[in-house]
C-alpha cells in the first residue's frame, strides 16, 4: 500500500502539467445564507453559538453575525440578570443542555448581583459549529451610524477588524463615508468584503435618491424580516421594492452606473418565540463552486444570487446574446406561483417618467417562466410570488417570494 501511494505521488509530480492527477472542479450549486443577525454581543437575546446552531440545523450553509459596531471577539462577560431580562429564566439552562456544563462559563455567586456568564467570541465557538462544505461562519458588523438625526446602518461582511462609524452631516454623507472606510479596509487587508445598506425605510431614514447617488454601493436590503422596517411603505413613502426600481432608474439614466442589487435578510434579534425580528424569514441563495467567504462574495458581486422569503429557484439564467431571462422554480405541493418580469422603460429624451419605472412587462404562472427583452428596457428583473404565506410572516398578508437581480443593463 505504501509503495502504491509513493508510485501515485511520483506520477502526479511527473505529469503535473497534465490533467492526470488534477482534482475535478466541484459543480456550481446554490448556498443558503443570512447576512444580518444579532446576538448577545449587542442587542440580540441569545448566545451566538445557539444562534449559529439553529441556522445550521435549519439547512443554512453560511451565517454572518452582524452585531452593532462590534465584532464578536475578545473577552466579554454579561450579567446573568441582564441575559434573563432579555429572554427568560431558562435561557442558560437551554445553553447548558445544548453545549454541556463545561462549555458554559460563569463567575460570581448564582442568584447574586455579581453572577455573570461569558459570551463566547466567534473564533472560539465556530469550531463547534462549522462543517467543511456544509456550514461556515463569516465575521461581520452592522455599522450603526446617524445622519440628520436618522439611523443609517450598513453591514460589512467578512471584516478583519471592527470599524468605527464614520459619521457625516447628511444621510448621504454618512453612507459615503462608511462605504469608503469599508472599501479601504477591504484593500488594506486584501480580502473580499461585502457592504450592503440595511432597511432603508426604517424610520424612513434613507431615500431612493440617497442610495442611487452613492454609486460605489451595489447592495441593499430589498427584504428585511424585522416587522418594524416599513417594508410596504406608506402614503408618503414608496415600498422597498418600488424604491429599488427608482434607484436603478436613476442609476441607469442620469448617473449611468450599474444598478443596485437586492438582498433578503432576517435582521434577527429574538430567538425564544416572542414577537419581534425572528430568524428564518429572509435569506440569499448564492451560486458558487466553493463554500468560502471569498467565493460567496465574489459570486454576489457578479450578481450570481437571488433573494428569498420562501420561494426556491432551481435556476436563474440570463442569455446575453438573446437578452432572455429564464427561471426554473422549485414548486411545492399545493402552491401556485406567479412571476412578474419588471423593467424600467427607456425614453428617447433620457428623462425619467415615473409611469415607466418598475413596470410589469410580463406575468407568468409557469414553473419555467422567461422574458426576452425588446430593447426598450433599461434592465429587467423578476419577482416570484407563491400562493402560500411564509411560515413566520413579518407583515399582514405576506406571501413567500423570490427576487432575482436586474440584468440586461450591460
């Protein structure tokens, strides 16, 4: 056996310029992940490894913990009473039941004011959770800032170290300043980092014009599972999906820059069955050969992903030569699906007519819907809506959906 192994290694070395001993590339596949999650490291109500274990058990492939203005690193202790106040009296018992008494570190006297529990950092607990080719954790941060008295939050995924909020006089300046810091961090550390703007309708803080103008930003949350983010807008503010088309109409005309892409997230804070922003509501499906932060982020920067609140797609394919976008929907028993192909239509004078922004150019009830661009569209995207509600809706009347990225703009 030893002789055979040496012979094989010798052959591989001698013929390394051929494909004789090369491993075959893994196929492209879809990986499921959430890029907006909170824990006891900031304002969540659960231990981070308990959160990660839930996502892994629910079939996710990657998770970014995005606590406010902090990475989950270093030494941190938290008063037991504060942990219980956020959740319930049994939270530490459940923690022990899952990971063992030896894993749970406490100090002080139980039942006394000095009783504390250690909150574990990512680099310590990830080794209990991660599985090669199945589930990984990605270090991340929700940079939580303010401009003009309004909340401006930007997630940065795959950071090497925490970034301080950069500030600014206006909402737009705050986005620009923080994005610049993220991009400088990416360059300085030689790593792929994904910035995305969170819940723009939270307190109606960020407008479509703000997001359109920050041309270096390519990602924002088209769906956020927090019930308080005003996903549907109101009489004075557009819905998030309408905002998406306004942003890209401006980008494709007056600014002539690539469109914004849409991410779905949980923004989860609550993990004990109480009302609030719970896990499992929104995610991204990323097409990549490898489950690594770098490959996932590169795929997203190419637009090779879709956002979902429940609908699964087997394939998303845009043929540049025919300008045809085709989907293959993974149907569920008892559900029907309607796909809307949505475009912003060009005008000869190059101006923006609001009636030509975000127009539904085709509807289909097929599980393999397609749309061929006519040449009048600045871009086209698709949204698939199921007849079934999500298992845990974030607003009244919600249906499961999937959103593809705008294509055809090149």
